[in-house]
C-alpha cells in the first residue's frame, strides 16, 4: 500500500475494527486515560515525538515550542510526554499547530483553555484540563521514543484517535493490521444487518463469531 492509501484507511476506519484486528494479531498500542478535548474530534497521522523534562540536559539547546512545530511534517501528530500534572499547552499552542498544518496533538499531560479548544475544535487529546500552568518543564528532546498513555511511541508510528481514545500502530505492522481490519469492518456491517433482520440472536451470534478468527 502507498502511504496515502494507509492514511486514508486509518483516517476513516472505525477504531473498533482496528482494535479487534489488533487483538487478533496480539498487538499492543492502546493508550490509557488520553481522551479528546472536543469530544467528537478525530486525528490520524505519523508521530512527531516530544519529551518534556523538568531539568533537561545542559547539552540540549533550549527548544521553543512554537519553533519546534516547524520541524514536524504537515499532517503529523505531535505526541508529547510531560512529567507534570499542570497544564503544558493552551489555545495558542494548539492554534499554532493548526497553522503549521499538523493533524493535532496527543499529550500525556494536561491543558488549559479547554473551553476555547473545545469550541474551536482544536484537535487535542490529553489527560484533561488543569487551571494551573506548568512553567518548569522544558522540551528536552524531539524525535525520540516517548511514553504516552502507557505506550511507547516512536517517531513515525501511526497515531489514530477518536472519541474512544488513541491507538498507536507500528509502521511494520500497519499493512497486516489493515488487512484484518478490512474483514472485521465487513463483518460488522453484516452483523448490523443480521440484528435488524429479525432472524434471531442465534444468527447474530454466528456472524459475531467470525470476528474471532484471522482472515486467511
């Protein structure tokens, strides 16, 4: 598959189908406690990772969050790890991400200005709002593996998020995942039709069981 075909599929596939395919393939990649600020927002793109630290290495030059965004490719998803329970981003950072044509941000941390972010549908996934601003954490490194929502995210991983949460997919796994998810999506359509058909729950159960086996 081409990169665009992969992104097109992941952008429109139900995350439930992706999750079921991940389970069949014994993959991991579900973030915990990371949810969208605008409840019905969706993101999809390649991860551009950012590690915040309270005491970054003196060998690492100070990185301004706005200048950092220009390093990311358009359509990328900023994935940030933040060792703080205070807000690290707000509406200005999210608006800058939009102006730089990024798909959005997934943050293992909190935000302020959540009402504006929700109103303007700025694509932010995080641990929730916080009224106090974090001023001590600084960007210590970019494009390194980071821990976000309990999942190790590498630069270039595929990131998909919707109202249920965020999934991370390794590039080396994405095509076999899509192959299985395509079949599961078809089974889901058949399952919906069978439920509505009035043929009874035994018929529904037979269709549902098909999701438990791998597509050959």
